[in-house]
C-alpha cells in the first residue's frame, strides 16, 4: 500500500501558537502547566509502578499517543518500526493490497487495489475491519493493524469485516503475496480508449503517456480514465498525470499549511488534444492523488466526471526523521482544487452520478475471474453490460464525440 507523501524533510521545528484574545504569557503558562502534568505522571509511574518500567518505552508510548491523537494519518515511528516502514515503502513486501484509514477507532478500507489478493477476495471500499486473525482492532493504532495484516508471502490472514447493509460481520481468509502493482492498464473499446489507473506510483505518468500515444495511434476518438478504487499515491505523479491533459500554465493543485502555500502548475503541452473528449470514472474508493487529478480536470472543464462521490482525503504528510533513529509522519498541509475547494472528508461530487451496489461489484469481479480462468489473457476486460458505471461513461463519452463531430 502506498501512502501520499511530500518529499522527506531533514529537521523538526516546533512553533508556538496563539489564541485570539489570549496573551502570549497566558499561553506559555498553559503550556508549562501541561508539561509539568506530563512530568509529574511520568515520575509517579516511574517511582510507583509494580515493576521497574522502561523510560524509553514510556516516552515512545507517550509520543505515539500524542501524534495519533491528531488524525488517522499522522504517526510516531520508533527506530525499529521506522526502518521497517522505509524498507516496505522502498521495496517489495508481503501483503494483501489494500489502503486503509481509521474511522471511529476502527480501520476502514479506502480501496482494494485491482489485481491484488484483497481485490480477488472481494473486499470493498468502506468495509470496516473489526478483527485481524480473531483479535479485535478497536483502539489499536493504524500502524499496529497494518503490521498485523502484512506478513510473509504465502501465509494467510483472516479479516472479520462489517459491511454497510450486511446483517452481521463475516470473515474472509486471504493469502498474502508480494504486492507488485501495474499502475497503468489500457485497451481500445470500439472508438474509445479506456485506461485504468490502479495507483499513483513512480513512472505512472510515463506509462500513461505511452498508453495515450498508443491509443491515439489507433485512432480513438475519446478517452475514459478509470480511477475507481484508486487509493492514491505520490503527489508528484498526480501533478504529472494532470499535466498530460491540461494546457501549459494551468493550476493543478495547491497545498496550504499553517505558514506556507505551494502551487503546482502544468508545464507541458497536453498529450491529448483539446478537441478529444475525456470522461473520468470515480467512486468512494478514489482517494488522495486520484482526487487531485479529478479535481484539476473537473475545475478546468477538461473532463466529465461520472460515478460516485470520491473518498475525501486531502491531507499531505511529511516524514520527519529524528536524532535517535525514530521518525514522525505528520500531516503538514491540506490540498485544494484549482477553484479553491477543500474536499477533505467531503469528496468530489461527479457531474453524472451513477451508483453501483456491492452485489453488482461482486458479480463483475466473479465474471472477470471466470473469464481469466477460462483463458482470457487480456489485462483489461470490459463488461459494460454488468458495469453500469462504465456503461454510463461510454454513453456520455459517445454523446460528446458525436456532438463534437456534428459541430
């Protein structure tokens, strides 16, 4: 699972805040009283706990609790966990292929990544994981739950799931695998170029550019960009992907923290000519970098958005290494669409709303699995007779193609 990061920064800085109508002196006194409270509790525990406690473990535990109280995406990594974290983000690891967040003390599936064990097992965006291998997830940190789910490839993990609309929880057993994601898949469907983006990782924009050029060489007359169940990835790649569709000098996204703001603009001529229409497909599993691309193309009128409201993750995290080998993953900014919309916890509403229930998703996944078992070697299988969102996207795109050609 990939996270949504800005580049690593080298230092950690603390800034004193001010409350409206409260003097600096009072603010400092409040800060001192809370620090004294912390020190008092630490000393009481150290002197009176039934066994000799580890000062390091207590401090690390306090830091972890402090940071995790901010939001679901911020975390404190002790040295060993930070090393594990960096190894996993830089290389291959055994997992099931889901992006998860926290909601009301429980892990919730943002999206299963297409082609992974989680996707094949039928997990859905919005599924709540109430237990991992029989252990209740309530009250655990996101990092602890991720570590439980990951493991040696070939081993199994049991997830107990509560799904919206279901009468009771159910358990699914999934075999872990090395997660290798092909982020760009495409196919020509009649006069339409269909492109599926599963994640925003290194070289996604490069591979997308190749796919677009290949489809243009096949004389496609319009494009569908499918971002459904795409949990996001790298900010830099979201910007580069948006750049492929927009004229030079267009604002793609801007990030705003407490003290600074950074704007990202398109730098290259578009790869897809302006006269070729584009439709973007999204659903509740479209998050983070997916929403950056969707917001940029929607706000500039470059694409029609079809599907369901997106997930609504617009926070940006930095990794901040510390002197003892530990690190902070800290939310430092929110991002905004070109028209200034903050879609955090709100999502992006499509231009054409089309819902698709879990039964339809399951039927679609089962049909695709069956076709592959029976020998269909295509990387992309389109079934608009079952996939109602895709069917609507094709309908909308064809109407745009015919309108343009008639004009």
